C-alpha cells in the first residue's frame, strides 16, 4: 500500500479497513444477539460500555496509555528521526479519529464480546485473558507478521484484558488505556507498519 499510494494514503486505507471489518463483526454480533429486542444501549452495556469501574484500574489505564503512546513515539523516531511528532494537520486529525473509532469497536469485540462470551461457557479469567490477547495480537500483526510485533501486541492485549477484569468488566479503563496511545501517537504508530516492515 505504501509504495502504491504513498504512506499517508496507505495509513488511512489501513485504518478504514480495520473500522469496516470491526463494523461488520459488530453488526453480526448484534444481529444474532439472543436479546435482539434490546436497545443498542442495553447491548453495549452487556459488553461493558458505561459500566462502573474501580478507580485503581482507571489510574493504571492512564499510566499505561501514556507509556504506550510514548513508546510508539520513541519507536517512530528510531525509524524516522526527522518525523515531526508535534505535527498538527488534517491528516493527523483524520488518522486519530478513524483509529479512535476502530479502538472503541475492537475493545467492544475483543474484551466485551469475546471475554464475556468465554465467561458464559465457564472459561476461567486467565483463559479469557490469554485468548483475547492472542486474538488481539493476531489481527494487529496481520499486515506483516513478525515475532517482535506479535509479542508486543500480546503484552498490550494482556494489559487491556487485565484492566477489563480488574475494572469489574467495565470498558472504561480499557478505552482509556487504548485511546491514549492513539491520541498521542497516531498516525505515527500506523506509519511504523510501512516505515519498519518486519521490525
């Protein structure tokens, strides 16, 4: 994509691809939900949206999100030392908004739907955590699998899943920990896929 369309267009295409994929998955989940007559708000609530959380996981989520965003920025400088990390542009704003929408969708699916679904079939919390983290890592490395990126994604998936469990199955700490790196590091974190393939 990067060679054919240029890196900025490739980033937007990739982010839209994730959003479209997640939208299809959520549409299927909601279409075949056993409680089809429930409102969207009730369905989202069952996945953890708007559910109360403990304060400690929210504090840890802020710290983890800031650290993860900083890690992405430092990685960007490693592969593109001339990158203007303070850039404010329409492209950056578009990338942040598209990625943020995708993050919310993916957390609804990977944490809310998958982990709660596994809980319903009596999979213990540690099993839910591992399965959701592996799923998270698989689709984050689909654009170019490498072991380092996979392990990196598994670790972040474990953190997000752990926050979900610690926060009483509320998506609030998960959203915070996952949205902060997007706000801090997009589009640079997505550009790394094209700047450092196989890294």
